[in-house]
C-alpha cells in the first residue's frame, strides 16, 4: 500500500495518458515501488500467432514500470524511458496481468523489472525497463 493521497494523485495523472484508455489498462494495486495492472486481450490487436501482440505487451510493461516509479518519485515526476527489453516465454491468449517492481530507485537512472502473466498465472514474458529522472538531470 501507499499513501492514499499519493495514490489519488497518481491515478489522476494516469487517467490523462491516452494509451491507458486505448488498451483499457486497469491498475489494480500499488505498493512502494510497485504497480500491478490488468490489460484485457482484444483479439483485434493480436499478433501473428493469434495471441496477445508482443509489442503491446512491451507497451504494457513500459507503462506499469512508469506507474511503479510514480510511487517513489511522486505523481508529478518527469520521467522518460531510456531503454527496454522483453523476453517472451509463452503465448498469452487471455487478459494480461502486469507486475512491475522498481529494482533500484537511483538518483538519475531507475531500472524496473516486469513480469507478464496470463489469466492462469503462467509467466508469459519478463521485461526490464529503465527510466531516467529528468528533474534530477536539471538539478531540481
């Protein structure tokens, strides 16, 4: 759990992000340095193998990583992705659960680990996303 006021502020900021609405992301839980969400599978967005499109899975991982960082940096933090990678382990043919945990909340760089699971709890992919704290670069 995080402070209810911080969670309210984070949810308010997230509600303004267009991809959240486009993919119908449902943020189900926050913790200090963590975020869990569910992204419903839309077969109209499937990839070649009639499963959750890998690029959308990485988009979900990137978003959850950012939201996890908001719990430590604050809802108004200026963050941007510096790099990300994903390893696909199995096709996902259901809604996607995304669990992000900050690995290190650094002064400027922040790596985040992300697990992506199907609706049976099977790990379908693992990702790592790194963010940079823009305010830290400016000395703010």
